[in-house]
């Protein structure tokens, strides 16, 4: 293989196999320095096999030359006739039609060998020096050496000597107008550059962008990033610099107001026009806005003016423009074809802006289908189809949308054709509404759409058949471009058990017996529980009324964040407020439940280097109950991105008698997941993962029982698993396959807890799924 890789490397040349970076005599790994060198080794699958280079080397040299000439021709002139003309250079007996197609495939998907080039090494050294200089290492210098592996292979070693970094001694501000300086100093706490900090050019660039946004939110429509200049003076010594911040004066030749030739000016909105479906003739005025509405479209202009955060006569603010655009899209009734802003010269001192918003109405009705599926050697085959009908503006003139969804979840096993099923019908009414006059006064990113959800859910699971009724009233709003709030003012759920069956499965059920039996030699699963053949005790119907608050911050939407995170918090309170209205009576013979539930999920993305990413997820959840815990509000293991070494809904610590007895119990769940991702090809990603965590009860009555949370010993009951897998990302959905293994089981006997010592590589817990993209 080694000889084959260098097959097309010219004599006295070397194939680049690796770039090595040594900073101040210390070798570094997983850095982003590879992005700054001009030559990178041929891409390898799993960092081991240069498959594309091998494909290129398999291609025939004569045909390779033909294809190179063909692709050097402009695309519009490439055709079969030109290719046939180029093929005439090669004797006919040297190729066949099949060979042409095969070599075409190899050439298109192959990669030429990367040959070490001394000129490109010099360019790379310049780039590396510039990079470290921009980070404050003003005395940096770099040299290189070659490590020759054999007569045709070599590595480049970059030796980087950074020296000590420089720090900002003082910042000198030079502003042409006092008002600009006052605005900047009032928001100085948000500045990325401060005295005493290390000099960093990246911070300067981000600071210029922040200043542009800041001034645009104070009415300075024409403020540009080119108006800000930074200059450094390193002559003061002691590894310190003085930083000069300067704002350019406005060019008098382009200024429209000769009396103030050097003054940046504030702008105000003048006329605001909303044009629907390119209408030119039929116009009306409403609340100071001018509308062009087609005669065949009947709706109340208030639907749009309520969500506009710009008004005629108000000061220009860029954030109001962005929030207006977001609010229009959130109506789900219009597309923005164009958002035009033009200057209008006023004879007075003020500069005015005319705004014209071109909107196109979306289809009145829209039908969508979707389907997902999952399978593993421990889980059954699952199919999840659905269909959604969206009807827009159903109340006419008010912008309310009605969404009707029918969804199904069906699972199949070898022993039973349809062992679990779920069928749901959901109706969702979305209505634009403000809940207080305060929010109307401060509309920026605070639009609150009301959604009323009614759902009927029929389930067959674990020998139980039941119907689940729910009704939800939602409010949603944003306070930032990547953070949002959601509150469910009312969340009613009624569960009616209509049939219960005897469980005669000759397999582990979801709630294993309390006793733990270790595996036999013939068992594939090293952790086994008692087989259970029993009839479930009578499960009561129940009623839940709760208030739910959700907060989410997703920094992955901000491309400026180098290592973004996703934070999500959920708080649910049930029964404490509304339970007196729904107490168990002779008329309503259904008990209501009281509990407090809190979930915290934190995900962090670390971009180690090109094609290398580390994703970490921390989850903490806790439930305090005052009565018997509803099944839907329990924590479980075995989801697609957590505890992949455990069966779905499986937990060693849950006993059947605890689920069905009338006593209450609380739970908490701790989860830590690390997933290392390496991009093999443009859409194919390899992953290595570790899952750590467990679920505990918070039951003081049974403090000695295994599975109850105790601060001094809970860490001993953490389960550990891991494995590898692949993702194929098609943007709209992802193919996922994981090969998972149990490493540590705290519920085994001493000496057998570390299952990794007798791990069977050929017997993983395999999970396969096709699902929509997830933030994790």
C-alpha cells in the first residue's frame, strides 16, 4: 500500500503525509493551525486511509491527462464531442468504453498527491506569523524542517517561537463628534477591548462590528465599518502597546447638509408602505401606514401593523428593522420578497428614510407528509408516519392559522406483529396576540403568538390500552435573535385506561423485577433480569393540570461564536394552583396529580480543528411528587443520543411494584455525554461517544435500597457505556447508526462491574435510525 500511495509522485519529490506544529518547543495537537498552511496532506478516512488518493492512483495516466484537459475547458463548452476529440490522442486499443467510465469515476472522486512545495511552505510561514501576530505575539518568528520518511514521503515540521504576548497599556479615543463618543462610552462595558488585556486583532474586528450595530441602533443609518480605524504604538516597551481608536470624519463631498460637513447624522422613518402581491393600484391608509392590498385578499391591516416595530416619524434603529422582519415571518402567512429602505432628502436638518415592504401571501392550504424509522438489535422496528394540513388565515382578516396533524408510532417485533402503537390527532390554532399593554409599548422581539392545542392520543403499550386527551394554551416570545421563551398557561391532560391485558411476553419487559440475575453463557445481553409473567395491577385514570415554562438559548445560530452552546431549561408545576378545582369527586371520579419538575440541558460544541468536533451534553432533571407519579412524567434511559448502551425505557432501578403502588416517589436524572466527530467526506461523519449517567429515586422511606439517590455514593451508581457510529447528513434528515457497548454496570456483583474486561466486540447493541436534524 505504501508503494501504491507514492505511485504518481515524481522523482526527487515527496508526498506530504503530515504537518507537525511545535510551539515554543512543545508539540501541539488538535489545533486550528492547519487552516493557515498552504499545503495539507491528502484527506484520510478515519484519519488512516487516504482512499481518494488511492482512487486517483488507480486511474490510467493517459485517460487522466485527457480528463484534465477536458475539465480545463470552460463548463459551457464541455460536451461529448469535445471529449471524443481529446480521446483521439490515445490509441484505440488502449481503452474501452467501460474503462473510460471507470477512469472517469476515479478521476472525479480521486485526489492528486500533495507534493511538498518549498514556495508554499514560505507562504505558510508568513500566514502562521500573521496569525500569531494578530493574537498579540508581536515578536513571533517561524522556521521549518523536513522529516523524510523514505525516498518519496515526508513531513513538514513548523517550529514556531511566539515570544511573550503584548498587552494594552491605554486606549486613546479620537472621535470627530462628542455624541458619538458619549454613545460609545455609555456602552463601554460591552466592549471586547479593554486596558490590561492581551492585544488581539480578532477582538478589534468584532469591536468594529459591535460599534456599527450600536450606532445603527441609535439612528446612524450610514455608519460603516470603514469609519472605524485602529492603530497601535508598541514603542512604550515592557511588552505593552498604546491603542488608538479613530472614527473618520464624514466626507463633505457626499454629505447632503453643507452647514455640518463633518457630522454623522441621525435618520428618521418617513413613509412606510406595505405592498401585498405586487399590488399597484388599490391602496388604503391605516394607523399612519400605506397599504396596497389586492381586492381579492380580505384581511385586517391591524394584523400587520400590530407586529411592525417601525413607525413613521420614529428614529431609525437596525434592531427594529430585524424584529419587524422576524415578526412578519412568524405570522406564517407571508414571505418577504423585498425590504427596501431609501433615503429622502429633507430641506430641514433631519434625514428621512422611506421604507417599502413587498410581501407575497402563502398558499391558503398546505399538505405535508413525513416518516421516520428506527431499528436496533435490542429495540423493535419502529415506524413513525405523519401528515399535516395547514390552513392559513382561517378567521379571515385576523391571520389565525389552523394546523391539523395525524401522527402514528408503530413498533414490530419478531414475536408480535404490532406490540406497541400510538395514534394521535392534534389540532393547533395559532393566533397573533399581545398579552399586555407593556409588551405593546416594547414590541422589539416580544411578539407573543397564542397557540391553542387540542390532542387525542391512543396508545397500546405494555399490555395497556388507553386514550390520552390534552389541551394546551401557549405563549412564545423572543428577547434575542437566538434565545426564546415559551409558557404554557394551561396544560390539561386526561388519561383514560380503557383496557388492560395480561403480559405473557417471554422477554424482559420495561420494568424489570427487583431481583438481579447475572447472565448465563448463552445470553447475548450480559445484564439480564427476571422474566415476568403476570397481570398488571389496576392502573387508575388520572388528570394533570400544569403550568410549564421553557427557556432556550441557541448560540449555534450566531456564526461569530467559536465554541457555541445550547442551553434549555424546563419548569413544570402541576396541581398546586388549579388542583382545588379538580379534586376527586363523585361527579369527576378522576384524581389529579401534584408535582414539580425541573430539567436543565446544556450542550457545548468545541471545534478542535477542521473536520474535528467535540460535543458535550450535560443533563440534570429532578421531579418532586406529592402523590403517585404519572407514567408520562417519569425519567427513562435509552434515547437516541443518551445511554445508547441501554434498552429504551429500561432502567435497572425501577421495580413494578413502585410504578403501580399508591405511594409517591420522586426521581432525578444525571447524564453526561461526550461525542467526538470526524468528517470523513462532505456528508459522512464518524463518531466516537461515551455515555455516563443514571436515574435515581428520592424516596426517604427506603434510604437503604439500591437506586435511591445519596449524595455520598450516587457517583458509584453511574453507568458507563460507549462506542462508535456514523452519521450521513442530508440536511433535511440524517441517517444514523451506532455500535454501543456497556463498559460499567454498578448493579453487578463486585469484580464483575467492569464489563469492559470481557467485552465482545462482535456483539454490540446496534441502533439505526432515520430522523430529522437535531441540535445535538
